[in-house]
C-alpha cells in the first residue's frame, strides 16, 4: 500500500505523522493508497520551513519570481495529462473534464506571470512643495490554503500561484480524499526553480487545519469547501487575527424562460448538472422552468440526462464518472429517496445503476426530479451529486425572488433570448457570478471568483485583482528630500499642503 507523505522544505517527509486516511479509487471501490494525517507538530515543521523560506523569497526580484512562474507554467502545460490522470484516479472525474480543470488552474498561473504589472503602485509628484507620495504592496509572510476534494488541482491553483508571485511562502492542506495531485504540483514547483520551503503540502484532517488556523506565524488563510466549515474557518482564523477568505457551498439555479431555445438550454442544463457527477460548486442543481414551456423542457432534459454515458474516468467514452466515496453515494441516494417521498416526480431515476466491470465503484446515475418545491430537502440542501431538481415558476420575477430567498449566492444562470429579461435578472439576483446563456459562469483568472451570502465568508473573492490584494498589504510613503542649503523649518500644526 502506497503511503502519501507530506512535502515540506523541498522534499517528501513523514514528519512525525502516524495516523493515516484511506484514498479510494472511486471507479473500482478499491483502497489504492493511504495518506498521512499531520499532527500540530508536523504543521509547525511546515510553517517553520515556510517562514525561513519567506525571508529570501520575499526579497527575490520580480524578474527572479517571474522566471520561476513562467517555468512552472510550462511544466504544468507539459504535465497536464499526468495531472489529469492522477485526478481521475483519485477523484473519479473523467480525464477530459480533469484536463479542463488543469487548464483553468493554468490560467491562474498565467495571470500570476504578470505579477510585475499587478504589483505596480501609485505615485503622486509634488503633493506639497518638495513632497512626493507613493504606494507599494508587500507580501504577508506564510499563508495557508485549505482546499476541497472536488478540484484537487484547480482550486489550490486559485491560491498558490498568486500568493507565491506576490512573494509569500505557502502551506497547502489539500483534501485528504485526493491528495496525490498536490504532490505532483509540488515537484513541478521545485523543477521550476522555486526555492525549497516556499511551497509546502501538509496532508491531514481537522487536527492539521486547526493547527494552521491557530499558528502564530500563519498570516492569512484561504479556504474553499462546504459552508459549515467555511464559517468555522472564518471565525477561528479571524479570531486569531488572520486575514481570511472562506468560500463555501452553493445551490445554483438556472432559470429557463419560455423564449429560450429548448434544445440549447436542455443541452447545457444537463452538462452543468451532471458534469463531474454534480460535484462542482458551480454545478446547476436547480432548474427553474418559467411559464408554459416547462413540460417540453423537462422532457428534453430527461431524455438527455438518461443518455449520459456513465463509467470510469479513465475510459475515453465516459461522460460522467463516479462520486468521491461510498458515503457520498449513499448520501446522494438517500436524497433521491427523500425527494420522492416528499412528492417530487422522478423524471429520471439514477438509483440502482451498475457499471459493468465496475460493480463496486461509487456510481450514481443522472437523476432529474420534477415538480420540486422550495420546502423539499432536495431543494434546500446542497446534494453535491448528479441530481437536478426542477422547480416551476410563472414569470422571471418569481424566479429572481426564489433565488434571492435561497441562503446561498454562488452562481446562477438564465437562458433567454430577451435582453430586457437578462438585464433585469443580472441586476436583480443577489449572487456573485451570473451567466447569461452560459450555465457555469466561472470568471476568467484575471477577474475574481466568489459568491455572496452563505457562499462566502470574508470580504475577498479569490484570484484576479482581489487575490493580489488579499495576499499583499499596502504601504504609502510620504517623502521629502530637502536641499540642505535651504532648510525648511518644522511647524507645529497638523500638516496640510503648501
Ligand atoms: P469540506 O468542507 O468537507 O472540506 C474542505 C476542506 O476542509 C478539506 O481540506 C477538509 O480536510 C477540511 N475539513 C473538513 N472538515 C473539517 C473540520 N471539521 N474542521 C476543519 N477542517 C475540515 O468540503 P469537501 O467535501 O471537500 O468539498 C465540497 C464542498 O466544497 C461543497 O460544499 C462545494 O460547494 C464546496 N466548494 C466550494 C467552492 C467555491 O468556490 N465556493 C469550490 C469548490 C468546492
């Protein structure tokens, strides 16, 4: 049995860890490895290594930093397939989808390659006679990232390329369910010439996370995961005086107006609900069918959902893989049972699916529940599986009100051919990321990603300009170089310009 170790100070180590957690192959149901779980003392070793590395990395020139980033960019591009296969084996998603994840992560690295431009400050000449003012930004120190299982490459890459480009040292605590991709990423950072200790990976569970949240030398914490844990991270790290951005869960609605093209909308709804087995924070899990066309839409969605090819992630013909664990599968199946009991109509039933040759895999078939109401558990909770709930509404304002009554505010989309309705929607919804005829509106790397309400705790969205601001703090310098032969006397009143 392979044991996945930590990456601290430029190499693998067990540190003092003895506890382990199983790593499954979701397609076969086999336990394929075990990962070490760090104790607080192990976290301290990683933070100490990072703090030592920060001293010189934070002083490295922008040229040196960008050289490393460009080399890292090339290595990620070259190893995209290797990363995608590691993701497929531990997460379960299909390789083509995993390649998409790597690509979206790579785009953040490319954004970070522009760090000299992003860190430019302001300069005001002669604000008073002989006085200039300028600003610049400095890195924070050691920053930590705590990440979920569903994007083991992309979500950490929302964080570490930007943090490292800004001159910080980084400690990543990836999900213990699919830890191997982070080890390959660590090797590629080292190969790119990043000095030892600037990027570290500590595997673990709550004990490791709490140690990071409490460590006095961790200046900031970026978290992505479920809402209850995001809220907890924000509270505990914040109480310890750290900067925190904590992105939480979601219940993303896609509204389909009667003037939308049904074929186009149903294609995109099914892909956005079932892609990656629904294990995406931007997955569409609630479709709001507006007006008279609802039956036709549900019929089209059901036919397409039933036709999704479910199979192992490594099989080129699979469109959707298994879910992450047996427990996740059972939880999702439980929600489908409850939905049926609470009165939803099963337009497509994904229970009881077996994939030939992979009978022990953690598969759930695509499921479509129609005539779902806001009171039902399937509507209220984030299921995080291939289950689409269809709610019906009579007009666009009712759909907007439904979205706004939901505690989450991560993403939402509208399908329509009306510019007026789309504009009313984009202005009316209390949601951070909005798609117009785009089902999964993940912003490009040079914008910032983040939701509203219970989908985000803290002020800062992730990557893009807000990422640079999060990982740095500003200094403003007011400077005067008087000519010694013409000394200016000091005054005792509060300084004003002259
Ligand atoms: P999770 O909250 O269970 O785990 C996230 C991280 O927190 C992991 O590293 C885990 O080890 C750690 N953790 C878990 N329980 C903890 C505890 N009690 N104390 C301290 N740390 C703990 O999330 P997950 O199941 O890995 O991922 C799925 C969730 O992530 C979904 O809710 C999804 O919507 C969300 N997500 C959100 C975004 C976003 O951008 N908003 C992106 C991806 C995933």
